C-alpha cells in the first residue's frame, strides 16, 4: 500500500502555519533527499494531517490564525488606502519656463552628470531634448521628495505609479509641446507595471 505524503508547503497551503505544524504535527514522518538543493524535504503522512485537522486543537489554532490574518490584511488595506489618498492630495509644483530656457536648463543638468562625450544642447535630436526636458521638470518638482516619502511603505509600487502618472500629466498640461513625450513615458510605465 502506497502512503500519500505532503511536504510542508502543501500543508501550509491547506491553512496551516509553521507554528501549528510544529505544535500539532511535530516532526515529519519521513525526510527525503531534495533533488534541487542540499536540504532534506520533510514529508507528512496525509492521514495524520487530515486527522489533526479534525481535532479541536487544530480548529482553535486555525481560528486564531485566520483572525490574525484577517486583521493583518485589514491593516495592510488601510495603509494602502492612506498612501493612495496622500498621493491624490499631493500638490506638485512644476516650474514654468519658456521653451528655450527649459531646453538650456535640461541640457546643463544632463551634461553635469553625463560622463560621455555626447553633450546635450539645442542642436540635439528633438526627441532626446523632449525626454530630458520632461525628466528635468519631473525632478524639479516635489517628485523626488515624494518618492523618498513612499519608500518602504505598504503600497509603494501603486503609489509610485500614481505619482509618476500625476507628474507626467501635469507636465503635459503645462507644456503641450512635451505632451507626446509625457505620453510615451506613461506608456513605458504601463508596460513595466
């Protein structure tokens, strides 16, 4: 007769936690060589697992675990919503400049950190100038400070996307000649996330 066994992750997929496994099941029924790594795989007889799942101790521990998980999920959701609201209420101040001045400032800043022989200037390709102008405006606003503020917070990826969308849309509104470039960067953002 073949005994069906479950590995630890399969047991956890059934709603068990590491603590529950250690306390209720204890050690594995058998350990086998892992073909993909140096550690042994712990296997538990399915009959023993199913029997434990019918016990009062399991039901009680599972109930506590479910309540904790639910509370944790609620806290994460609340933190995400709070960050989304913060991003929605951020007022970004995009500097307003004449086209020629913006190109000059963008080229100077680009050249100050670019170590190659390819220096930017009014003679550069229009698409390149539009890209560095949009980037200059984005980084001249409160964008970088906002990025610092959302770093490490719950929901940071969605907040980053919302923030970048917001700043690019503002740039497109203030500088119609940069709208295509702002839209191009939005499409890249959408493709990445």
